[in-house]
């Protein structure tokens, strides 16, 4: 982003005729080799998704000179950053005090060391499984409270999660700018909530810092993010495979069967389907009331307010708080196989949405420039994404 801003400042764009509906295409500057390699790895997955023979198509695509070069760049990048992680691991204890670990690469290497010691063997930090897990995590550090991720690192492939996370977060933000333009009432209320949460920034005519945004509770910001995730069509389905024969509402599901769950179907963006309670298992009956049920009358509307409730605080004073269990949304899946990058995604969305709303008004657009049709790739991207920006004056 900094390179694009610098480019625009040094190369002023030409004037565009056509009034408010005129379209200005922002320049897209070439990425460096490693960043572009990461993008190309993501794009290679969509090749398989679009093919009737995905494994064969992806295998043949990986044999092309371009992809061989991309994979070599990616592998060298991973090995180099594993080496840096090993240096950090040796330097983590300084002056007798252990430094906080904030990078998932460091966590994986430390885990490899611990497992090897327990098994009485020499750790192999460059084995394929390690490199596959590290993947693109080297690009994104975990937040300061990253220790809570450690217990989840065991069998997951971070490479796949972070590759997916690259497109999913950007796609969700792309949908968000469309919702912000459509739901003017929500955008205005979000900006007001941010002003109330950060009065010092308002008085000083500056934006809140990242530290302020991550440490300050802003219920309406959390509600806006959750409603965006509910409406976004980023990942249309979540799939799971049972490791043993089971049943769902009385229907037998053999071991290994792929079960597809629609991420924006009934119960989420459409009224819930009636279920015969007699067909639920006892475990299902106990779990079904963990989340609320959306009102079928307004389930299709974009209403961040649905994620808020009034609650008494420790001081006995009532206040509006964010309720993550107000109703269902399936953006990250759930259970032990839920998205590893969920907390990181929330952190990124929180910072980006807060700063965008603070600095810009997203004006309304014509239906032609802001319809909600999507197109399938690795994620479901909007067919069109335009913004009508005006700077917020303080």
C-alpha cells in the first residue's frame, strides 16, 4: 500500500471526466518476487478448484516452468525463515529472562524440539512436514497474546490455512466496503461508536493507534465485523469428514463421507429449517441452544445491532455489549477443525475496518456499480467492487 501511495504522489493521476459516476482505476504495481510467488501459489489452488479432475490438473500445472520457478522461490523463502527462527530460538533467553514468543514459526520449531527430545531423537527442523506447516506464516506474525495459539499447532497445515487466509481476509474486506456503502445507517453508527471510544484521537484530529484499536472494547465495531462475516460469501461451504460411522438427524453417515455445510444458507442468511427434535442426539440437544436463532423477518438484512445486547457490568450499571452467541455464522467453521487463523483474521479486520471508517465516508453507489453478485475462485469474490470515497474531516 505504501508503494502505491508513493506512486500516486509522484505520478499524479489524470483528470477523469464523467462526474461522480466516473471510474478511476488505481494503478497496480508489480510485487517483489517472494510476494508474487505467494500470490501464484494461491492462484494455483483455484486451477484445481475449477477442474473436473482437480488432482491431475494441479499436478500438471505444477510442472510448468512458471510454477516450478514459483515453488522454488517459495521453498527458499521458507527455508531461510526457518533458519531465522532457529536463531531466534537460541536468542529467546536473554539475561536470564525468556522473551515472549509471538511468531508461529518459532512455536512450530520449539514444538519440534520438544517432541524430538521426548522421543530421544535429533530434531529435523527442515523436514517436509515442518516446511509444509510453516508455509506463508513467515509473512504474518501473531498478536502479542499469540501464546494461546500454541496448543492448536499439532496436526494442522499452516501453509494451507495461511494461503487460504490471504484470500479470505482480503475478500471479506472487499465485501465489507460494499456493505458499508449499502448500509449507510450502520456506517454512520460505527463511526460514531469509534469517536466515542477514542475521544483523544478526535480532539487531536489524528487516527487511533493500532494499540488503541486492539485494546479498546468497541461493541458496535465487533458487531459490524460479525455481521460482515455473516453476510460475506467468502467461503460458500465448510466440509468435514467423520472418522467413524455416525448419523446426522437420524441419517446414517458412513466413515469418510464428505459432509458439506452451506456457509450462508438456512439458519444464517435464510430462515432456519424446522427440525424434528426427536431426531437429535442428546449431545446435539445440549449444543443447539449455545447460539440464538435469527428472526426470520429480518434475517436477510444487514443489521450489526443483532449482535448487541444490554447487560449489567460488575458495577451493576447496564451497558451495551457485543454478544458472539447471538446467532449462527459459519465463516470460520467450528469445533476442533475450526479455522486456525480465526483470531488473526479478527485482528486484521478490526484494525482495517476501524481505520477505514475513521478516515473515509463510503458514499452510496448505483446498483450497476454496487450489486451483490459474486464470482467463484478460491473464494467467492464480488463481481464488482467500487468505492465512492470522501475524507472524514475533523
